[in-house]
């Protein structure tokens, strides 16, 4: 049987770099080499991935976020095209509508190849933060970005999106609905589980026995960190005896540490350490509205941790208000604090959120999701062969 050949384009192919990378590697680790052959093209990554070639091309570090870089395919165009010609792909997978993504899309259209893309990052929502010092540009920039994304995604045969909310936003943007497919993200319920609870470790971390409010994310301003800081300040002003634990790292960490002096900052943690924190804390607080999905919210729910999150972005779809968690007005710190107090002051409600959250998390299985992905690749390749 002829193998299906997939050229897979992504800016960064480093496992556990961020949520998008973790999603991609959930797929990659399940590739059947008897059925598929992959060629990976990226800006940052290894030389090989599970025995498949990984081509790295020149990059430029982004000035507004030094943790990320942008691949520059124009600087390696001839060699890249030759490598693709030699590989002779059946399908193009594109992670991001970046310069590399547009290169891949043009190559696909020129060679009449089908394109599958996974919507990993809700870039439009980032503009409020990136242009906060030039607010008069925000609407213009959002319009231009929406137009670019509409043009890009309407040339893809299939677009995986992680939530109904994001799908609706994309349709409003002008992306054709029949190209969009809901494809959620999975969860390892053995890794993220209440069984990882270790109260002694978290008390040692904070130094106190007071309730622990956990926030876990990359520490970049587009995660709505200003609201997180205002929530912290509000609790300090009310003299609420809460321990704030901030898990993650990023360009905004130093500023957050300066403004949240009594909070504990852990830096980046392994999944094992993070799972212990989830299971041992008392509330999971998440203020970001820029998520396409929000893996951390689902991880917290699977760990038996009640969630109080922003009513925005893809992660809001996880929460049925007052049933398995609370959603808050995204920038209203008082709303978050009132809902935190409500959960901590009502043991029956807290237990309800724990049980309902756990039950909800069981519905997300990576094997089922990746089976859908590989089936779609085979179907798209068969259509190309006709």
C-alpha cells in the first residue's frame, strides 16, 4: 500500500514549548510509519522527529515577544522547493498563517495539493496587548489581520478549530463554514488527576495553610495579566488570606513579581510537577481571553480543581456557568474575587465543581482525536489521487 506523504509546516517543533507544540506532538507521536511518511519544515526544531527528516530554515526573533521567532522561507526558498519536489507530498499540513504558512499555501495551490490546518493561536485577540500603546491602530490592525486570515483559511480544504466559540468567530470573519471542523484537544487523565494531590508540598511552597489560588500560563501580557494583578491587589485590599501561586515563565514575569510581591512564582514546571500543583491547590484562576482552547483549564478540571476563568476565548466553552465552574467578566477583578469567595465559602458547591469538572474532562481522548486526523489525511489523499 502506498504511504500517504505529508509535508508538515510549523514555526516551532519543540515538544512542550507551548500548547500548540504539545498538540502537534500528540499527533506526531501517533504516526504509523507503515501508513504515513512525514517531512517536517520549521524555524526551530530538531534534525529528525521520530525518524522523519526535519528541515530547519532561518528565523527572526520577534521584537515584541523574544520567546518566539518567525521562520523566513524566502532565505531558503530554492533549497526548500527542491526538498519538497524530492519528497513529492500528497498533503500539506500548515500550523500557522505566518510567512512559512503562506509559503506552504502557495506551494500547495501551485501543485494542486490539499491543505489541512489546525487553528492553534487566536492572533486577532493579541492585538489589544501588542498595540496597547497605540490604541488608535487596534481596529485597523484587526481588520487587516481578519482579512489576511480570511484569505488564508479560505484556501485550506480543512481547518480544525478547538471550540464552537472560535468556529463562530471565524465564520463571522468570513471564513467559509464548510471548511471548518470542530476538533477539540485531548487530556491525559492519568497524568492530571486528583490522585496527585500533595498538600504538604504546596504548603511547603507557600509557607502558609491558607487557600491556594493557582494561575498557570506563559507570562506574557496578552494573557490578560493586568487583570490577574488587579485580582491580586483586590484580595490584598480586602485582606483575604489567599496564597497566589503563579506557574509559568515569560517576558512579563519580572514585572509581575514586582507587582505581586507576596505571590509565589514557580517558573516553568514539568507536567508531573504541574499536575501535583493542580491537584493540591484550591482554586484555578485563569484570566486569559486569547486562548483558542485553553489546555490548562481542562488539565485543572481533570485534576479536581474548581475553575474560575474569564468568559472569553475558547476556554469558556468548557464551563457551564455555576455547574462545573464559574466564568467572569474578563476584566472585572471584583467579579473574579466574588466568585472565588463563593467557591471557597461553600463546600457543597466546591465538591459539585470538582465532580462535574472531572466528569467533563473524561470526554477528551487523544487517541480518538488523532484517529480522526489520520483518517482525514487518508481521505484527502484519496481525493487527490482521483
